């Protein structure tokens, strides 16, 4: 369908599409000098996005120089530092459904690794793919490979923000292709290692000469949930009694939230797991059901969370890890029979779960269990590679030679 021609000073009908966490609206408009131009804006709702796009078009209508700046106080000669500052001001209105922890991590990355850096002092006109590459390489040379990747990712968002006001002609951060570093599989506990951790936790709890109150079963019970489901530790501690069905024919556990804390965030329960597609329901075995019923009986119906503090708040991941570290350090003492591996932790337990499930089923099942969006992450970071090829002799027998025996074979 042909779009209607616009007269000078007119704004066309908005084109709306949904984006992560909101709406993006594009509009055409014809300047007073007759030139046809376009602009776009985003918003949490369709109405807000349309309003923002129309306001930007109206602001650019009269002044040709506004093609580079619109309603923004920035110009192509502004520095990346100045752009980052404007982006951070706008970030609360752009995050949509992003998790608080993700937003906090992004802000920290921008402030620490972009603002104030050599790259941050460059103007938008000076910014090139090569400049991004050098900034990335400098961080990698310091052993900060993950930080380098996060910094480039944040810079892509910042430059996309600039593009909305026509401050840049392209996104040089998006054009820079980061090479994926060779991954080295971290420690994956064997079944015997997991049992040793449990034995060490019990021995630490009942050790002779113990001072102070007896440790709670928080550590052991958390281990049981991770090994029975493959959940992240934040998801384990974010379980509520309303998420459990312990009395049905098939007892289940539903993941609908997680506990987050640290990096300036106050500990709190966050609706939705770490990854949006990680909301899932698990059938759970009898041993895990028995443990959960014990905790429920001990709570006497007075708690909301399965793992709750005396103040009624959910237990944080740091508190669980502190208990693990104490057991691990105690077990590494000279002469101890409970020398737990130094890398034993929540992630190591998840790797153990993923490896066992992948070996018995396949990596797709392991990825779904862990709540991961793609199997590549599971294969690179969670599942220990099995060097033995599958036994498919019966399947490949269809290619057996049914012709006459050749002389050379006699």
C-alpha cells in the first residue's frame, strides 16, 4: 500500500513494533524546507513511544542542524563520556523487563570501564571499530575477558541510544566481532566428590570442640535441592511454599523467582528466574520431598520462603556460600578425611548434574533442566565432554555390503 505524501511540517503515521521490554515507534516527517526525514523512539507502552517519536519529529522540524541532535543536548562532537552519562540518565526508562541485577551490572560496567577511559574521551565522530577493538584488547590483556565482552555489549547499547538521535551513522561496537576465547572446562565433581561434601558438612556440624550454636541444615538442604533439580543457588533460595506441590501423585517444584543481592543491590526476592525462559516445573523424587516436608513441619506454617531468615526475609546466596566455604576450609586442614575440592560450589554442583543428565540422555535435556536458552552454553561450561563415541553399530549395520565377496577379501 502506497503511503500518503507528506506536506512540509507534517508527521506521518507511526510504525510500531514490540521490542524487549516495550515498544519502538518510527515516524516519517517532512521538514519545513521540504526534506523528508525519519526518527524513532522507544517506550514502555505504545502510547508513550508514539508520543516520544512525535515530539522528536516536531523538535527537528524547523532546524536542519537538529538532524544531528534532535531533542538531545548532545552532538556528534560530544564525547563518549557525555553520551554514556545521558544513557545512564535514560536507562531507568529503557530497561523494561530487565532484571534489577542485570541493570546494576550494566551500570557498574559503564561507570568502571567506559566512563573515564581513553575511549570515553573520544568524540562520537572519532569513534571507530579499531578504537573499540583496542579498548577490548586492553581489558583482555589484563585477564578481564568476561569484562571486555560485557563492556563491548554495553557500548553497543549506548551507541544504539545515540543512533535514535542521529548522533552516529552506524554502531561501530556492533560491527566489532569479538572472538570467543577458548573455554577450559572447570571442575566437575564426580558422584563420590558430592558424597564427600555431604559427609564433610555433617562432620563439620558435629565436630568435637565446636563453639557456638549448631549450624543449621541450610547447606545440606540446599545441596539436596541443587542435585535434585539443577537449580541455580538464587533460584533454590527463592523457592516459596506456594511454589511446591508435595502431596500430589507427582510432587512438583515450580521456579518462579530468585534471590538477588550484592553490587549495591539490597537482598530481595525477584519475580522471574535469572533467564526469562527459565521458568519451569520439576517433578521431584521422594528423598527431596521428604526433606522439604521436614522443613515445612519445622516452619510450622509461619514462613513464606522455604529457606527463610528469622526476620522473614529469604536467605541470600552469600549466606549459603559462607557455610560451604567454612566446611571446605575446615576439610582442607592437615590430617582431615574430608578434603573437599577447592572449587566445590553451587556452580560445580550444577556442572555435576548437567554432566550426569547429558551422559544418560542428551545435552538438550541437560540445557532444559538447567534453564539455559541454548545448548552451546551447556556444552562449553557445564557438561564434561565424554571421549567415548556412542555405540551405534546396530544403526550403521544398514550399510553392510550385501554383494558378492571380492577376491581381495579372501
